[in-house]
C-alpha cells in the first residue's frame, strides 16, 4: 500500500494554463490560494491515466497469486517470494533516484516504465496459450514490473511538482487516492469475475492495456520540462547524490519520522502481505476467486471513503493527528481477518470488514503524510528523497514478505496475520517522538525547505531551494 506506491506516488507543482506558471524560476506567478483542479486539463489527463492504471493493477494483484495458487499449486513460501520480488527492486531506488534526478525529461521515463510493464504482462497470456506458464515466469514478471515501477515512482515527484500548485497538494493527493480507492472497490470484484471467466493469465491483459493507456495519456500532457539555470551545473557523482538524499531524510525531523512510520507499517503489513491474504482466503476460509474479489472489493469502499474524508479530517483534527490515526487503523484490522470463521457469508463478511477499516486507515495515513512530506522537500532534492524513501519504505516490503512466508510455514496463516496487526501498530512510536502530531496544517508547518543547509545538499540544490522558498522562509545560505 502506499505509503505505498502503492506509496508511493506523491508530490505536487505548477498552475493551470501556462505550463511554467507557479514556478518562480520560470517567471510565473506563485499560487496564493487553492486552484481548481477540475479546470486543469493537464491534471485531468494525468489523473485519468493514473486511474486507469490503478484499476488494472488491482486485477493483477489478484491474478498473479491466484495463478501461483490455483494453476501451479504454490506453497505459502513460494507465494511470499512472488510478493517479495515485486518490491525487491526498491532496494536500488536510492541510486536510481539520484540518476533520475539529473534527467531533464521525467515524463519520458514514466512513459517508458508503463510500456515495459505492459509488454512484460502480455507475456503471461502468450505463455498460457502455449501451455508454458511457470513459477519462474511469474517471478520474472514480478521482478521486471517491480523495477519499472521504481523507475516510474522516482521520476514522478519532480514531474508532478510542475503540475500541481503547493496550495492544492492535499486536494490532488486526495483525488489520486480516491481513484486508487475506487480501483480497490471495482478492481478486485471485476478481477475475480475475469479470473473465473477467462482464467488468471488472460485476465492480466486488462492490466497491460491499462499501462498502454497511461503511457498514451501521460505522453500527451503539455508540460514544460526545460532545465533551469541550476540544472546545467555539472552533477556530483551518482553515489554522492544518493548519499545526499538519504542524509537529507535522516536529518529532517518530519521526513525521518515519516519514513520510520511508513517503513514499520509496511514491513508488518507485508508480513501478512496481499499474496498471503489471498492464500488465506482461498485455503483457510475456502472462498472462491469470485468471492475473494467481491469481499475485497466491498471492503475497499473504506479506502474510497478514507480518501474522500482525508482533507476534512485533517482540517478538523490536524494533519499530524490524522497521520497518527491512520498509522494505527491501517494494520490493526488484520487481526479481525485472522479470526474469520463460521458460514460462507460470515467468512467473506469479516474479510470485507477488515479490508474496509484498513482502507480508511491507509488513506488517512497516505494522503496526509504524502502532502506533508511534499511541503518540506525542496525541488532540487525531490527525486533523491523519493529514491531514499523507496529504498527503505518499499525495500522492507520484500523482507516482510519473506518473513511472512516463513511464519506462515512454521506457525500458520492466522498467526501470521496477528503478527502483522500487532507489529504494524508499533509504527505509532515513531510519530510520538517527532513533531508530526503537533502539525495542524501545511500552512502552519514550520518545518519547511528553510531547514536546508549546505551540509544537506549540493550547492546547486541550495540555489534551487533559495529560488523556491517563500520570501519569509528563505534558507540561511541565501
């Protein structure tokens, strides 16, 4: 989940109309108030591409483990490795983020990532028609699509920061998260029906087509990605830039606590990861593919509700407290799923209820944390910080999946879900020791890019931070 990508997509940037408006270095006016994203054709196009892609992802998330479980009789450990391989490439995200940071055309990298994922996924129905689907191919598909996802996600922040004004960060993240939530409602049910009607390998064609649609829509967004004066400076060595990204996160109180919280909750939710949850529903709860998809789809209305309510909740109780509530509500419902039993309707109902509560929690967590993090990262550091976050936050996911496979093999699936629920709530400890719970709004947040110092970033990035900072909050070196 996102923080997940699934967090994993975050950031925000320029105004409606002129692609360079809202970028002080481009001579455009700063956004003084919220801009209606409904009137921004570029954002609508990007939103449409992301929404279509998210819908396809939900089908593949269900189809891949079902191929392994039903067609290849995979064990719990093998299903866990399938989940792990999807996220393993994130261990390289810190280096990839430093490389992407110096590429001017971020949009081209995002389109390339979508095309690679579409091509690899289409290999599954081809292999199925040739009666050649194997566990090795599933592992390869998971690894390659995971690598392409890292490329997309590290190119995403600096691209998005030119698309959405700072004043609309929460609104933009809320809308994108709402689309993701709708995909969680519709996708699993549709995916379960497609798997039963067409078989799982054929069902992933829908996801491949969704990536092609995303590539087409993103490629048609008119956005000025011309380099600024500081972009022409000779870049420092790649590994140095990677270290700078991690050092910046480690020294920043908001980013450090946010990363610790997200990494902890992600590790434990992946201990009871989506692959094992599908296995649990199939073999322990004895639900069919259609019933599993329907239960997960109904339960995912909680994510839709959470995405819609997140801005209002943050205004009522504060951004920081909303993050804390989400950090607990996201993993805790796994314990409810662990105790599912009784007749068929009750087993499916408990699974749906657990998904509903978890969905509300993850949206409260993701929307507010993504927006807060976006507000404190200077432009010159966005890809490097995204790479550092992905390396740790998403890098712990394969480790959690492997640990979950070992626990499920040794102690059973129900016990593994309980470990995920209890361990995930421990993420709250990171927040309690940080300034995050005391932050009520982004406007009141005093942990801004003004905290950038020469020790944190390269000289060119300090210049960029000076250009981007509000007049009253300029970094000391300016």
